[in-house]
């Protein structure tokens, strides 16, 4: 297939494009480039045959014509960034995502894989949540995923086949690193300060998935007959990687030498707390076999951080924290208030 990966210059996309290419596909990247230069270590092979420099709000039918599938990753990519301007979150994460799905239908692209999120479950004490669980989104980012799933699902027909990959919280190394996701962040604190200070009691639960396994799940969804994944939502991850935040911190301390963990009293200001079931993806997509667990991922991050000499300045800087990078682009008038390049 000829596959367009939107957001290919981001944290997930930088890892995903060579994996999709290695599966035998021709890969086109489409990205506006907010994080193009935010690189730690060696970028490596991209797997791309074409790069389209385009804001997802300005994608045209001609940009997509000739492709067979779209993997739509591009978004304001986490909850704090989504709160930067909730209106922009709706424009970019919801309206542009639905519009691109419509363009796919217009030009005859039948496969549309949407990077959704387990954060749509938000807060629940109902046990391991299946894909049929009630949504309880806590942020603009999560609400945009709920709205997009509903709107794109309504477009599904015999010619257009969407699949909704509800990814657990991402972790693991990517050359376009993110330090604003929990496992990467806690490991970074340990490496640069020998301390992991939790701002809560750490008892909240969060499902986790390695960035490579997110990519392998998309590759598996492309490889199977469309009927298998037509208009289906799939939680992406493993039950074993439902973790309490405090357990992540303790595992980091076991791996990073001379690291001390401290906990604050009381709950975090972040009220997300949920546990997720992944039995459906095992049943519907048995070709997807996760290759990582959280301990291996922390070991990978520790090696990568030490080999690239990640220091306190870079750890606390703008390159690897999405909200800080976007704020830098705004402050230096590289982009306008709507995040269009000037």
C-alpha cells in the first residue's frame, strides 16, 4: 500500500514511519513541522518516500490522491497542550481529522486509521474498561478524540473503512523525544537529578504502551482484511502495563542508580485514573504482538538518556516538552495565535 502518515515528524510518527515502511508499504509523511528540529541523538532512517509540508487544517485532496491508506496521528498531542487553547484543539484535533476523513472518501482512500486515546475514559473505578465503557473525558484533548470517533464512524460505508486505535499512554525512546509523558518524564528526572519527586501519592492508575508497539499495532491493522477492523475501536496495549504512577516511579528507581523517590500527600491535580482491558485487540488483531513492557522501556530510556548525555538544561528546556515548544514558537512570532506559520 501507499500510506500517508500525518504527524510523521512527531514523537510517534518518527518511530512509526520506518516500521510501516519495513512492513512493505510506501510511506508519505505529512506534517507542519512544529517539532522538526527537536531531536535527541541520531534521527536514523525515516522510511519516507515523500514528505508533504502541510498543516492538517490545510490538507487538500491532491495531497492525498494516489494513496491507499491514511494513518492520522497529527494533533495537539497531549492534555496540557490541548488546554493551551481549547478552540484550537477542536480545530486541529477534531475538525481537521474529520475533514481529512472526508477527503479520503472523496479521492477513494478506503483505509483510515485514527490515533485515538484511552484518555477518553478519563476517570473510572469500574475496573478494567473495555471499548464499550462509558466515556468520561477530562480534558479538551480527550473530548476531541471522543468527538472525532463519533463523526468519522458516521462516514463509514462499503468504500470507506475507519479504525480507531485507542492508544494507552505512550512511553519509550524516539529521536523526537517527549518528556511530557509520564514514564519518559520520571526516567528523565532520575537521570538528571537522581530524584523522582511525585506531586501526589501516586496511586492513580494509567495504562501504558510503548511507542514502537503503537506502530506495530497500526502495521497489523493495515495488514489484515478491512472487514476485520472496519469501523472498530481497539484499546492498544497490554493488561500487564496498567500501572499506578507510584509503581512506575519505583521501577525507575530500581533501574537508575542512586535514585530516590519521594511522594507527596494527597491526590494529584491531574484527576485521570483508569484501568483498561485489552482483550478485544488480542481477539480481533492477533497479529499484533506487543514487544515491550514498562521495565524494558525504562531500561531503553536510561540507556538513551545516558548515551546522548541528556542534561538538566535540555531536560527542563523546550525541545522535548510540547507545550513549551509551541509557546516558544508563539513568543518568537514564528507562528500566529492560530498556530499557523508566519
